[in-house]
């Protein structure tokens, strides 16, 4: 990998918390790329709401708990991870850094956590699989043509992906006004590497060229029967991403989902959607421990991770923070960001009085 330009290295070194990577990335990214990553739908109420929900919880910590060497290890789908944080699927990562998805996956692999590859990636399923050996999950947008979806799943199986993450909160792309203002489109020189021969037709609708691309490759009429169809045709566990209700959670599990991600797509889809953290208890209660429940949306601090786990999550995903770290420092940037988060989680567990993740429970929280 070519050495990062000096301004990128300095920016990464100066980051003391996840939010610092955002300001550093903003300085090196084109405005329209930064807006695409940072933005949300319409009034961006859900984007802000995801953060506000975390701030409403406070810890009722335990003392004299001898939690000086907390164990952050956790297991999902029989796989052991070094901490309960994984990388969420996000589109076209070469927008952030020339090595894109390969660089982010290498960082996840080195950190001992899972990497989720988006259907809309800028390196192919096979290229990413060849970049590292850690646990990789494939995020699926179901295509209007089932044959295309079948081919994606077959390629993911052949390339050693351990799970399919089916995203269900994007029948159509949300209205992202920053992107409309910027007439945002795929940057010059990048492509949807898994969809090479499938450029959108002129009829694809959407307010900006990027949304048109996405809409041309997703099925707006997706239903429960499509989930059942997918489960029946894939040998991998299917994780459903984008659930915010207990009844939908139960239905997904009944349809064969082996895991769920409580998510509102980082506030990029339905605006005024409930904050992920606020949706979590209902989903956890409905699922009753049958499958692991993950959460994403607004996780920026070690304490956020602990709050989600206290409320019953088996782990969390992060999206934007690692794209910013990727922009400022490639693989090293993402590694550095993950180590920062790991240190925050460990210190907060010591101060909270929790020796392992299994000791985290709702009893340690209060909400106002
Ligand atoms: C996303 N997200 C997303 N989700 C998905 O299932 N497939 C995708 O291709 C994308 N693409 C994407 C691009 C960008 C730039 C962002 C910021 C997000 C949603 C993502 O997986 C996750 O749900 C949110 O990013 C979580 O919120 P935070 O951590 O960004 O607040
Ligand atoms: C996004 C889509 C591609 O959120 O998932 O931008």
C-alpha cells in the first residue's frame, strides 16, 4: 500500500475519540462524498435521534467488583470475536480510500471482528474475500430478478462468507436532500463491482443519480415470502437487518432468520423512525433469546456499546466511524479507530464493575 500522505497520517494520529475521525475525514474528502456518508433522510431527525437515545441512559455502576481485566470476548453463530463490535455494510468504500473494502476488511480481520460486505461494493465479492481471512458476512439487497439474487448468494457461499445479512429497510432509497442538492452520483473511476453488467436502465426512478442506481438494483415489493425463499435457498445463516418492531422480529425468526440487526439504516431511510436503541428492548423481548440480536445506529463510544449490551444486544455494528477512519488512514486508520473503541469499552467495563459481557444487564442502567 502506498504511504498515506502526511496530512492523512497527522489527522489519524490526532484522533482521541471516534468523532475526531469525522472532522479529519471531512478535511480530506470531496464535499459531496462527505455529505453522502454523513447525511440522513429529510430532516435528519432519526440520524440525530440515534445519538440522543444513547444520551438518555445513565449507568448504575457496581463498585468493588475487581473488574480490572475485563473480558470483551463474545460469540455469535459459533464464532468467537475479540469484542462485540463489527463493521456494518456500507456501499462503495473506494469513495473513502483507494483500497476501499479490502482495506476495511483487513482491519476487521486483524482486530478479530466481523466485516459485512455490501452488495453495492466497489470491489467484488471475490476480491474482498482474497484480501484477508477473518469472518466475513455478505449483505444482500434482493434484486428485482431472483436469478441475480441467487447468483449473489452462490458467489458469497463459494467465497467463504459465513452469513447473509438481508437488508429489509430499503424498498427504495430514502430522500437524502444533501445528495439531491449535490446531484450525487458514483464518483468517476468507481463501479459497482458485483453488478458490472447491470447498470441501471433509463427508467430507474430516484431524485439523484445515486438513488437511481440503488433503486434499479433493489426490489421495492419485497415481502415475507421473499425472506422464506432466501432462507430455503441458502446454506448460510440469514441475518435480517433493519428490524425495529417486536412483531416483525418474531415473524422474521419464524421465517427462518438466524439473527437480527435492529437498525434504521443510520437514519438514511424513513425519517422520524424510532431510534435503534429505543427499538431494542421490544425486539429483544419478542425474540426471547432464540437468535442473537445486534444493533447499529449512532454507536460512537465504548459506553454506547455497553448500553446496547445491557439492553440485550449480542453485539453492535458501526458504520460511518470506520468510513471516516478509512478515509484518513486506510487499514491503519480503521485499526486505530477500533483499538480506540476497544480501549474505551475495556475501561468503561472496569469502571462499571463488569468482568465480562455476560455480566451486563438492564439493572446497570437507568433512563430519564
Ligand atoms: C450505509 N448503510 C448500508 N446498509 C446496508 O445494508 N447496505 C449498504 O450498502 C449500506 N450503505 C451505506 C452507506 C453509507 C455511506 C452509510 C453511512 C450507511 C447502513 C449501515 O449498514 C448502518 O446501518 C449504519 O451506517 C449504522 O449507523 P452509523 O453507525 O453510521 O450511525
Ligand atoms: C445507502 C444505501 C446504499 O444507505 O444502503 O446509501
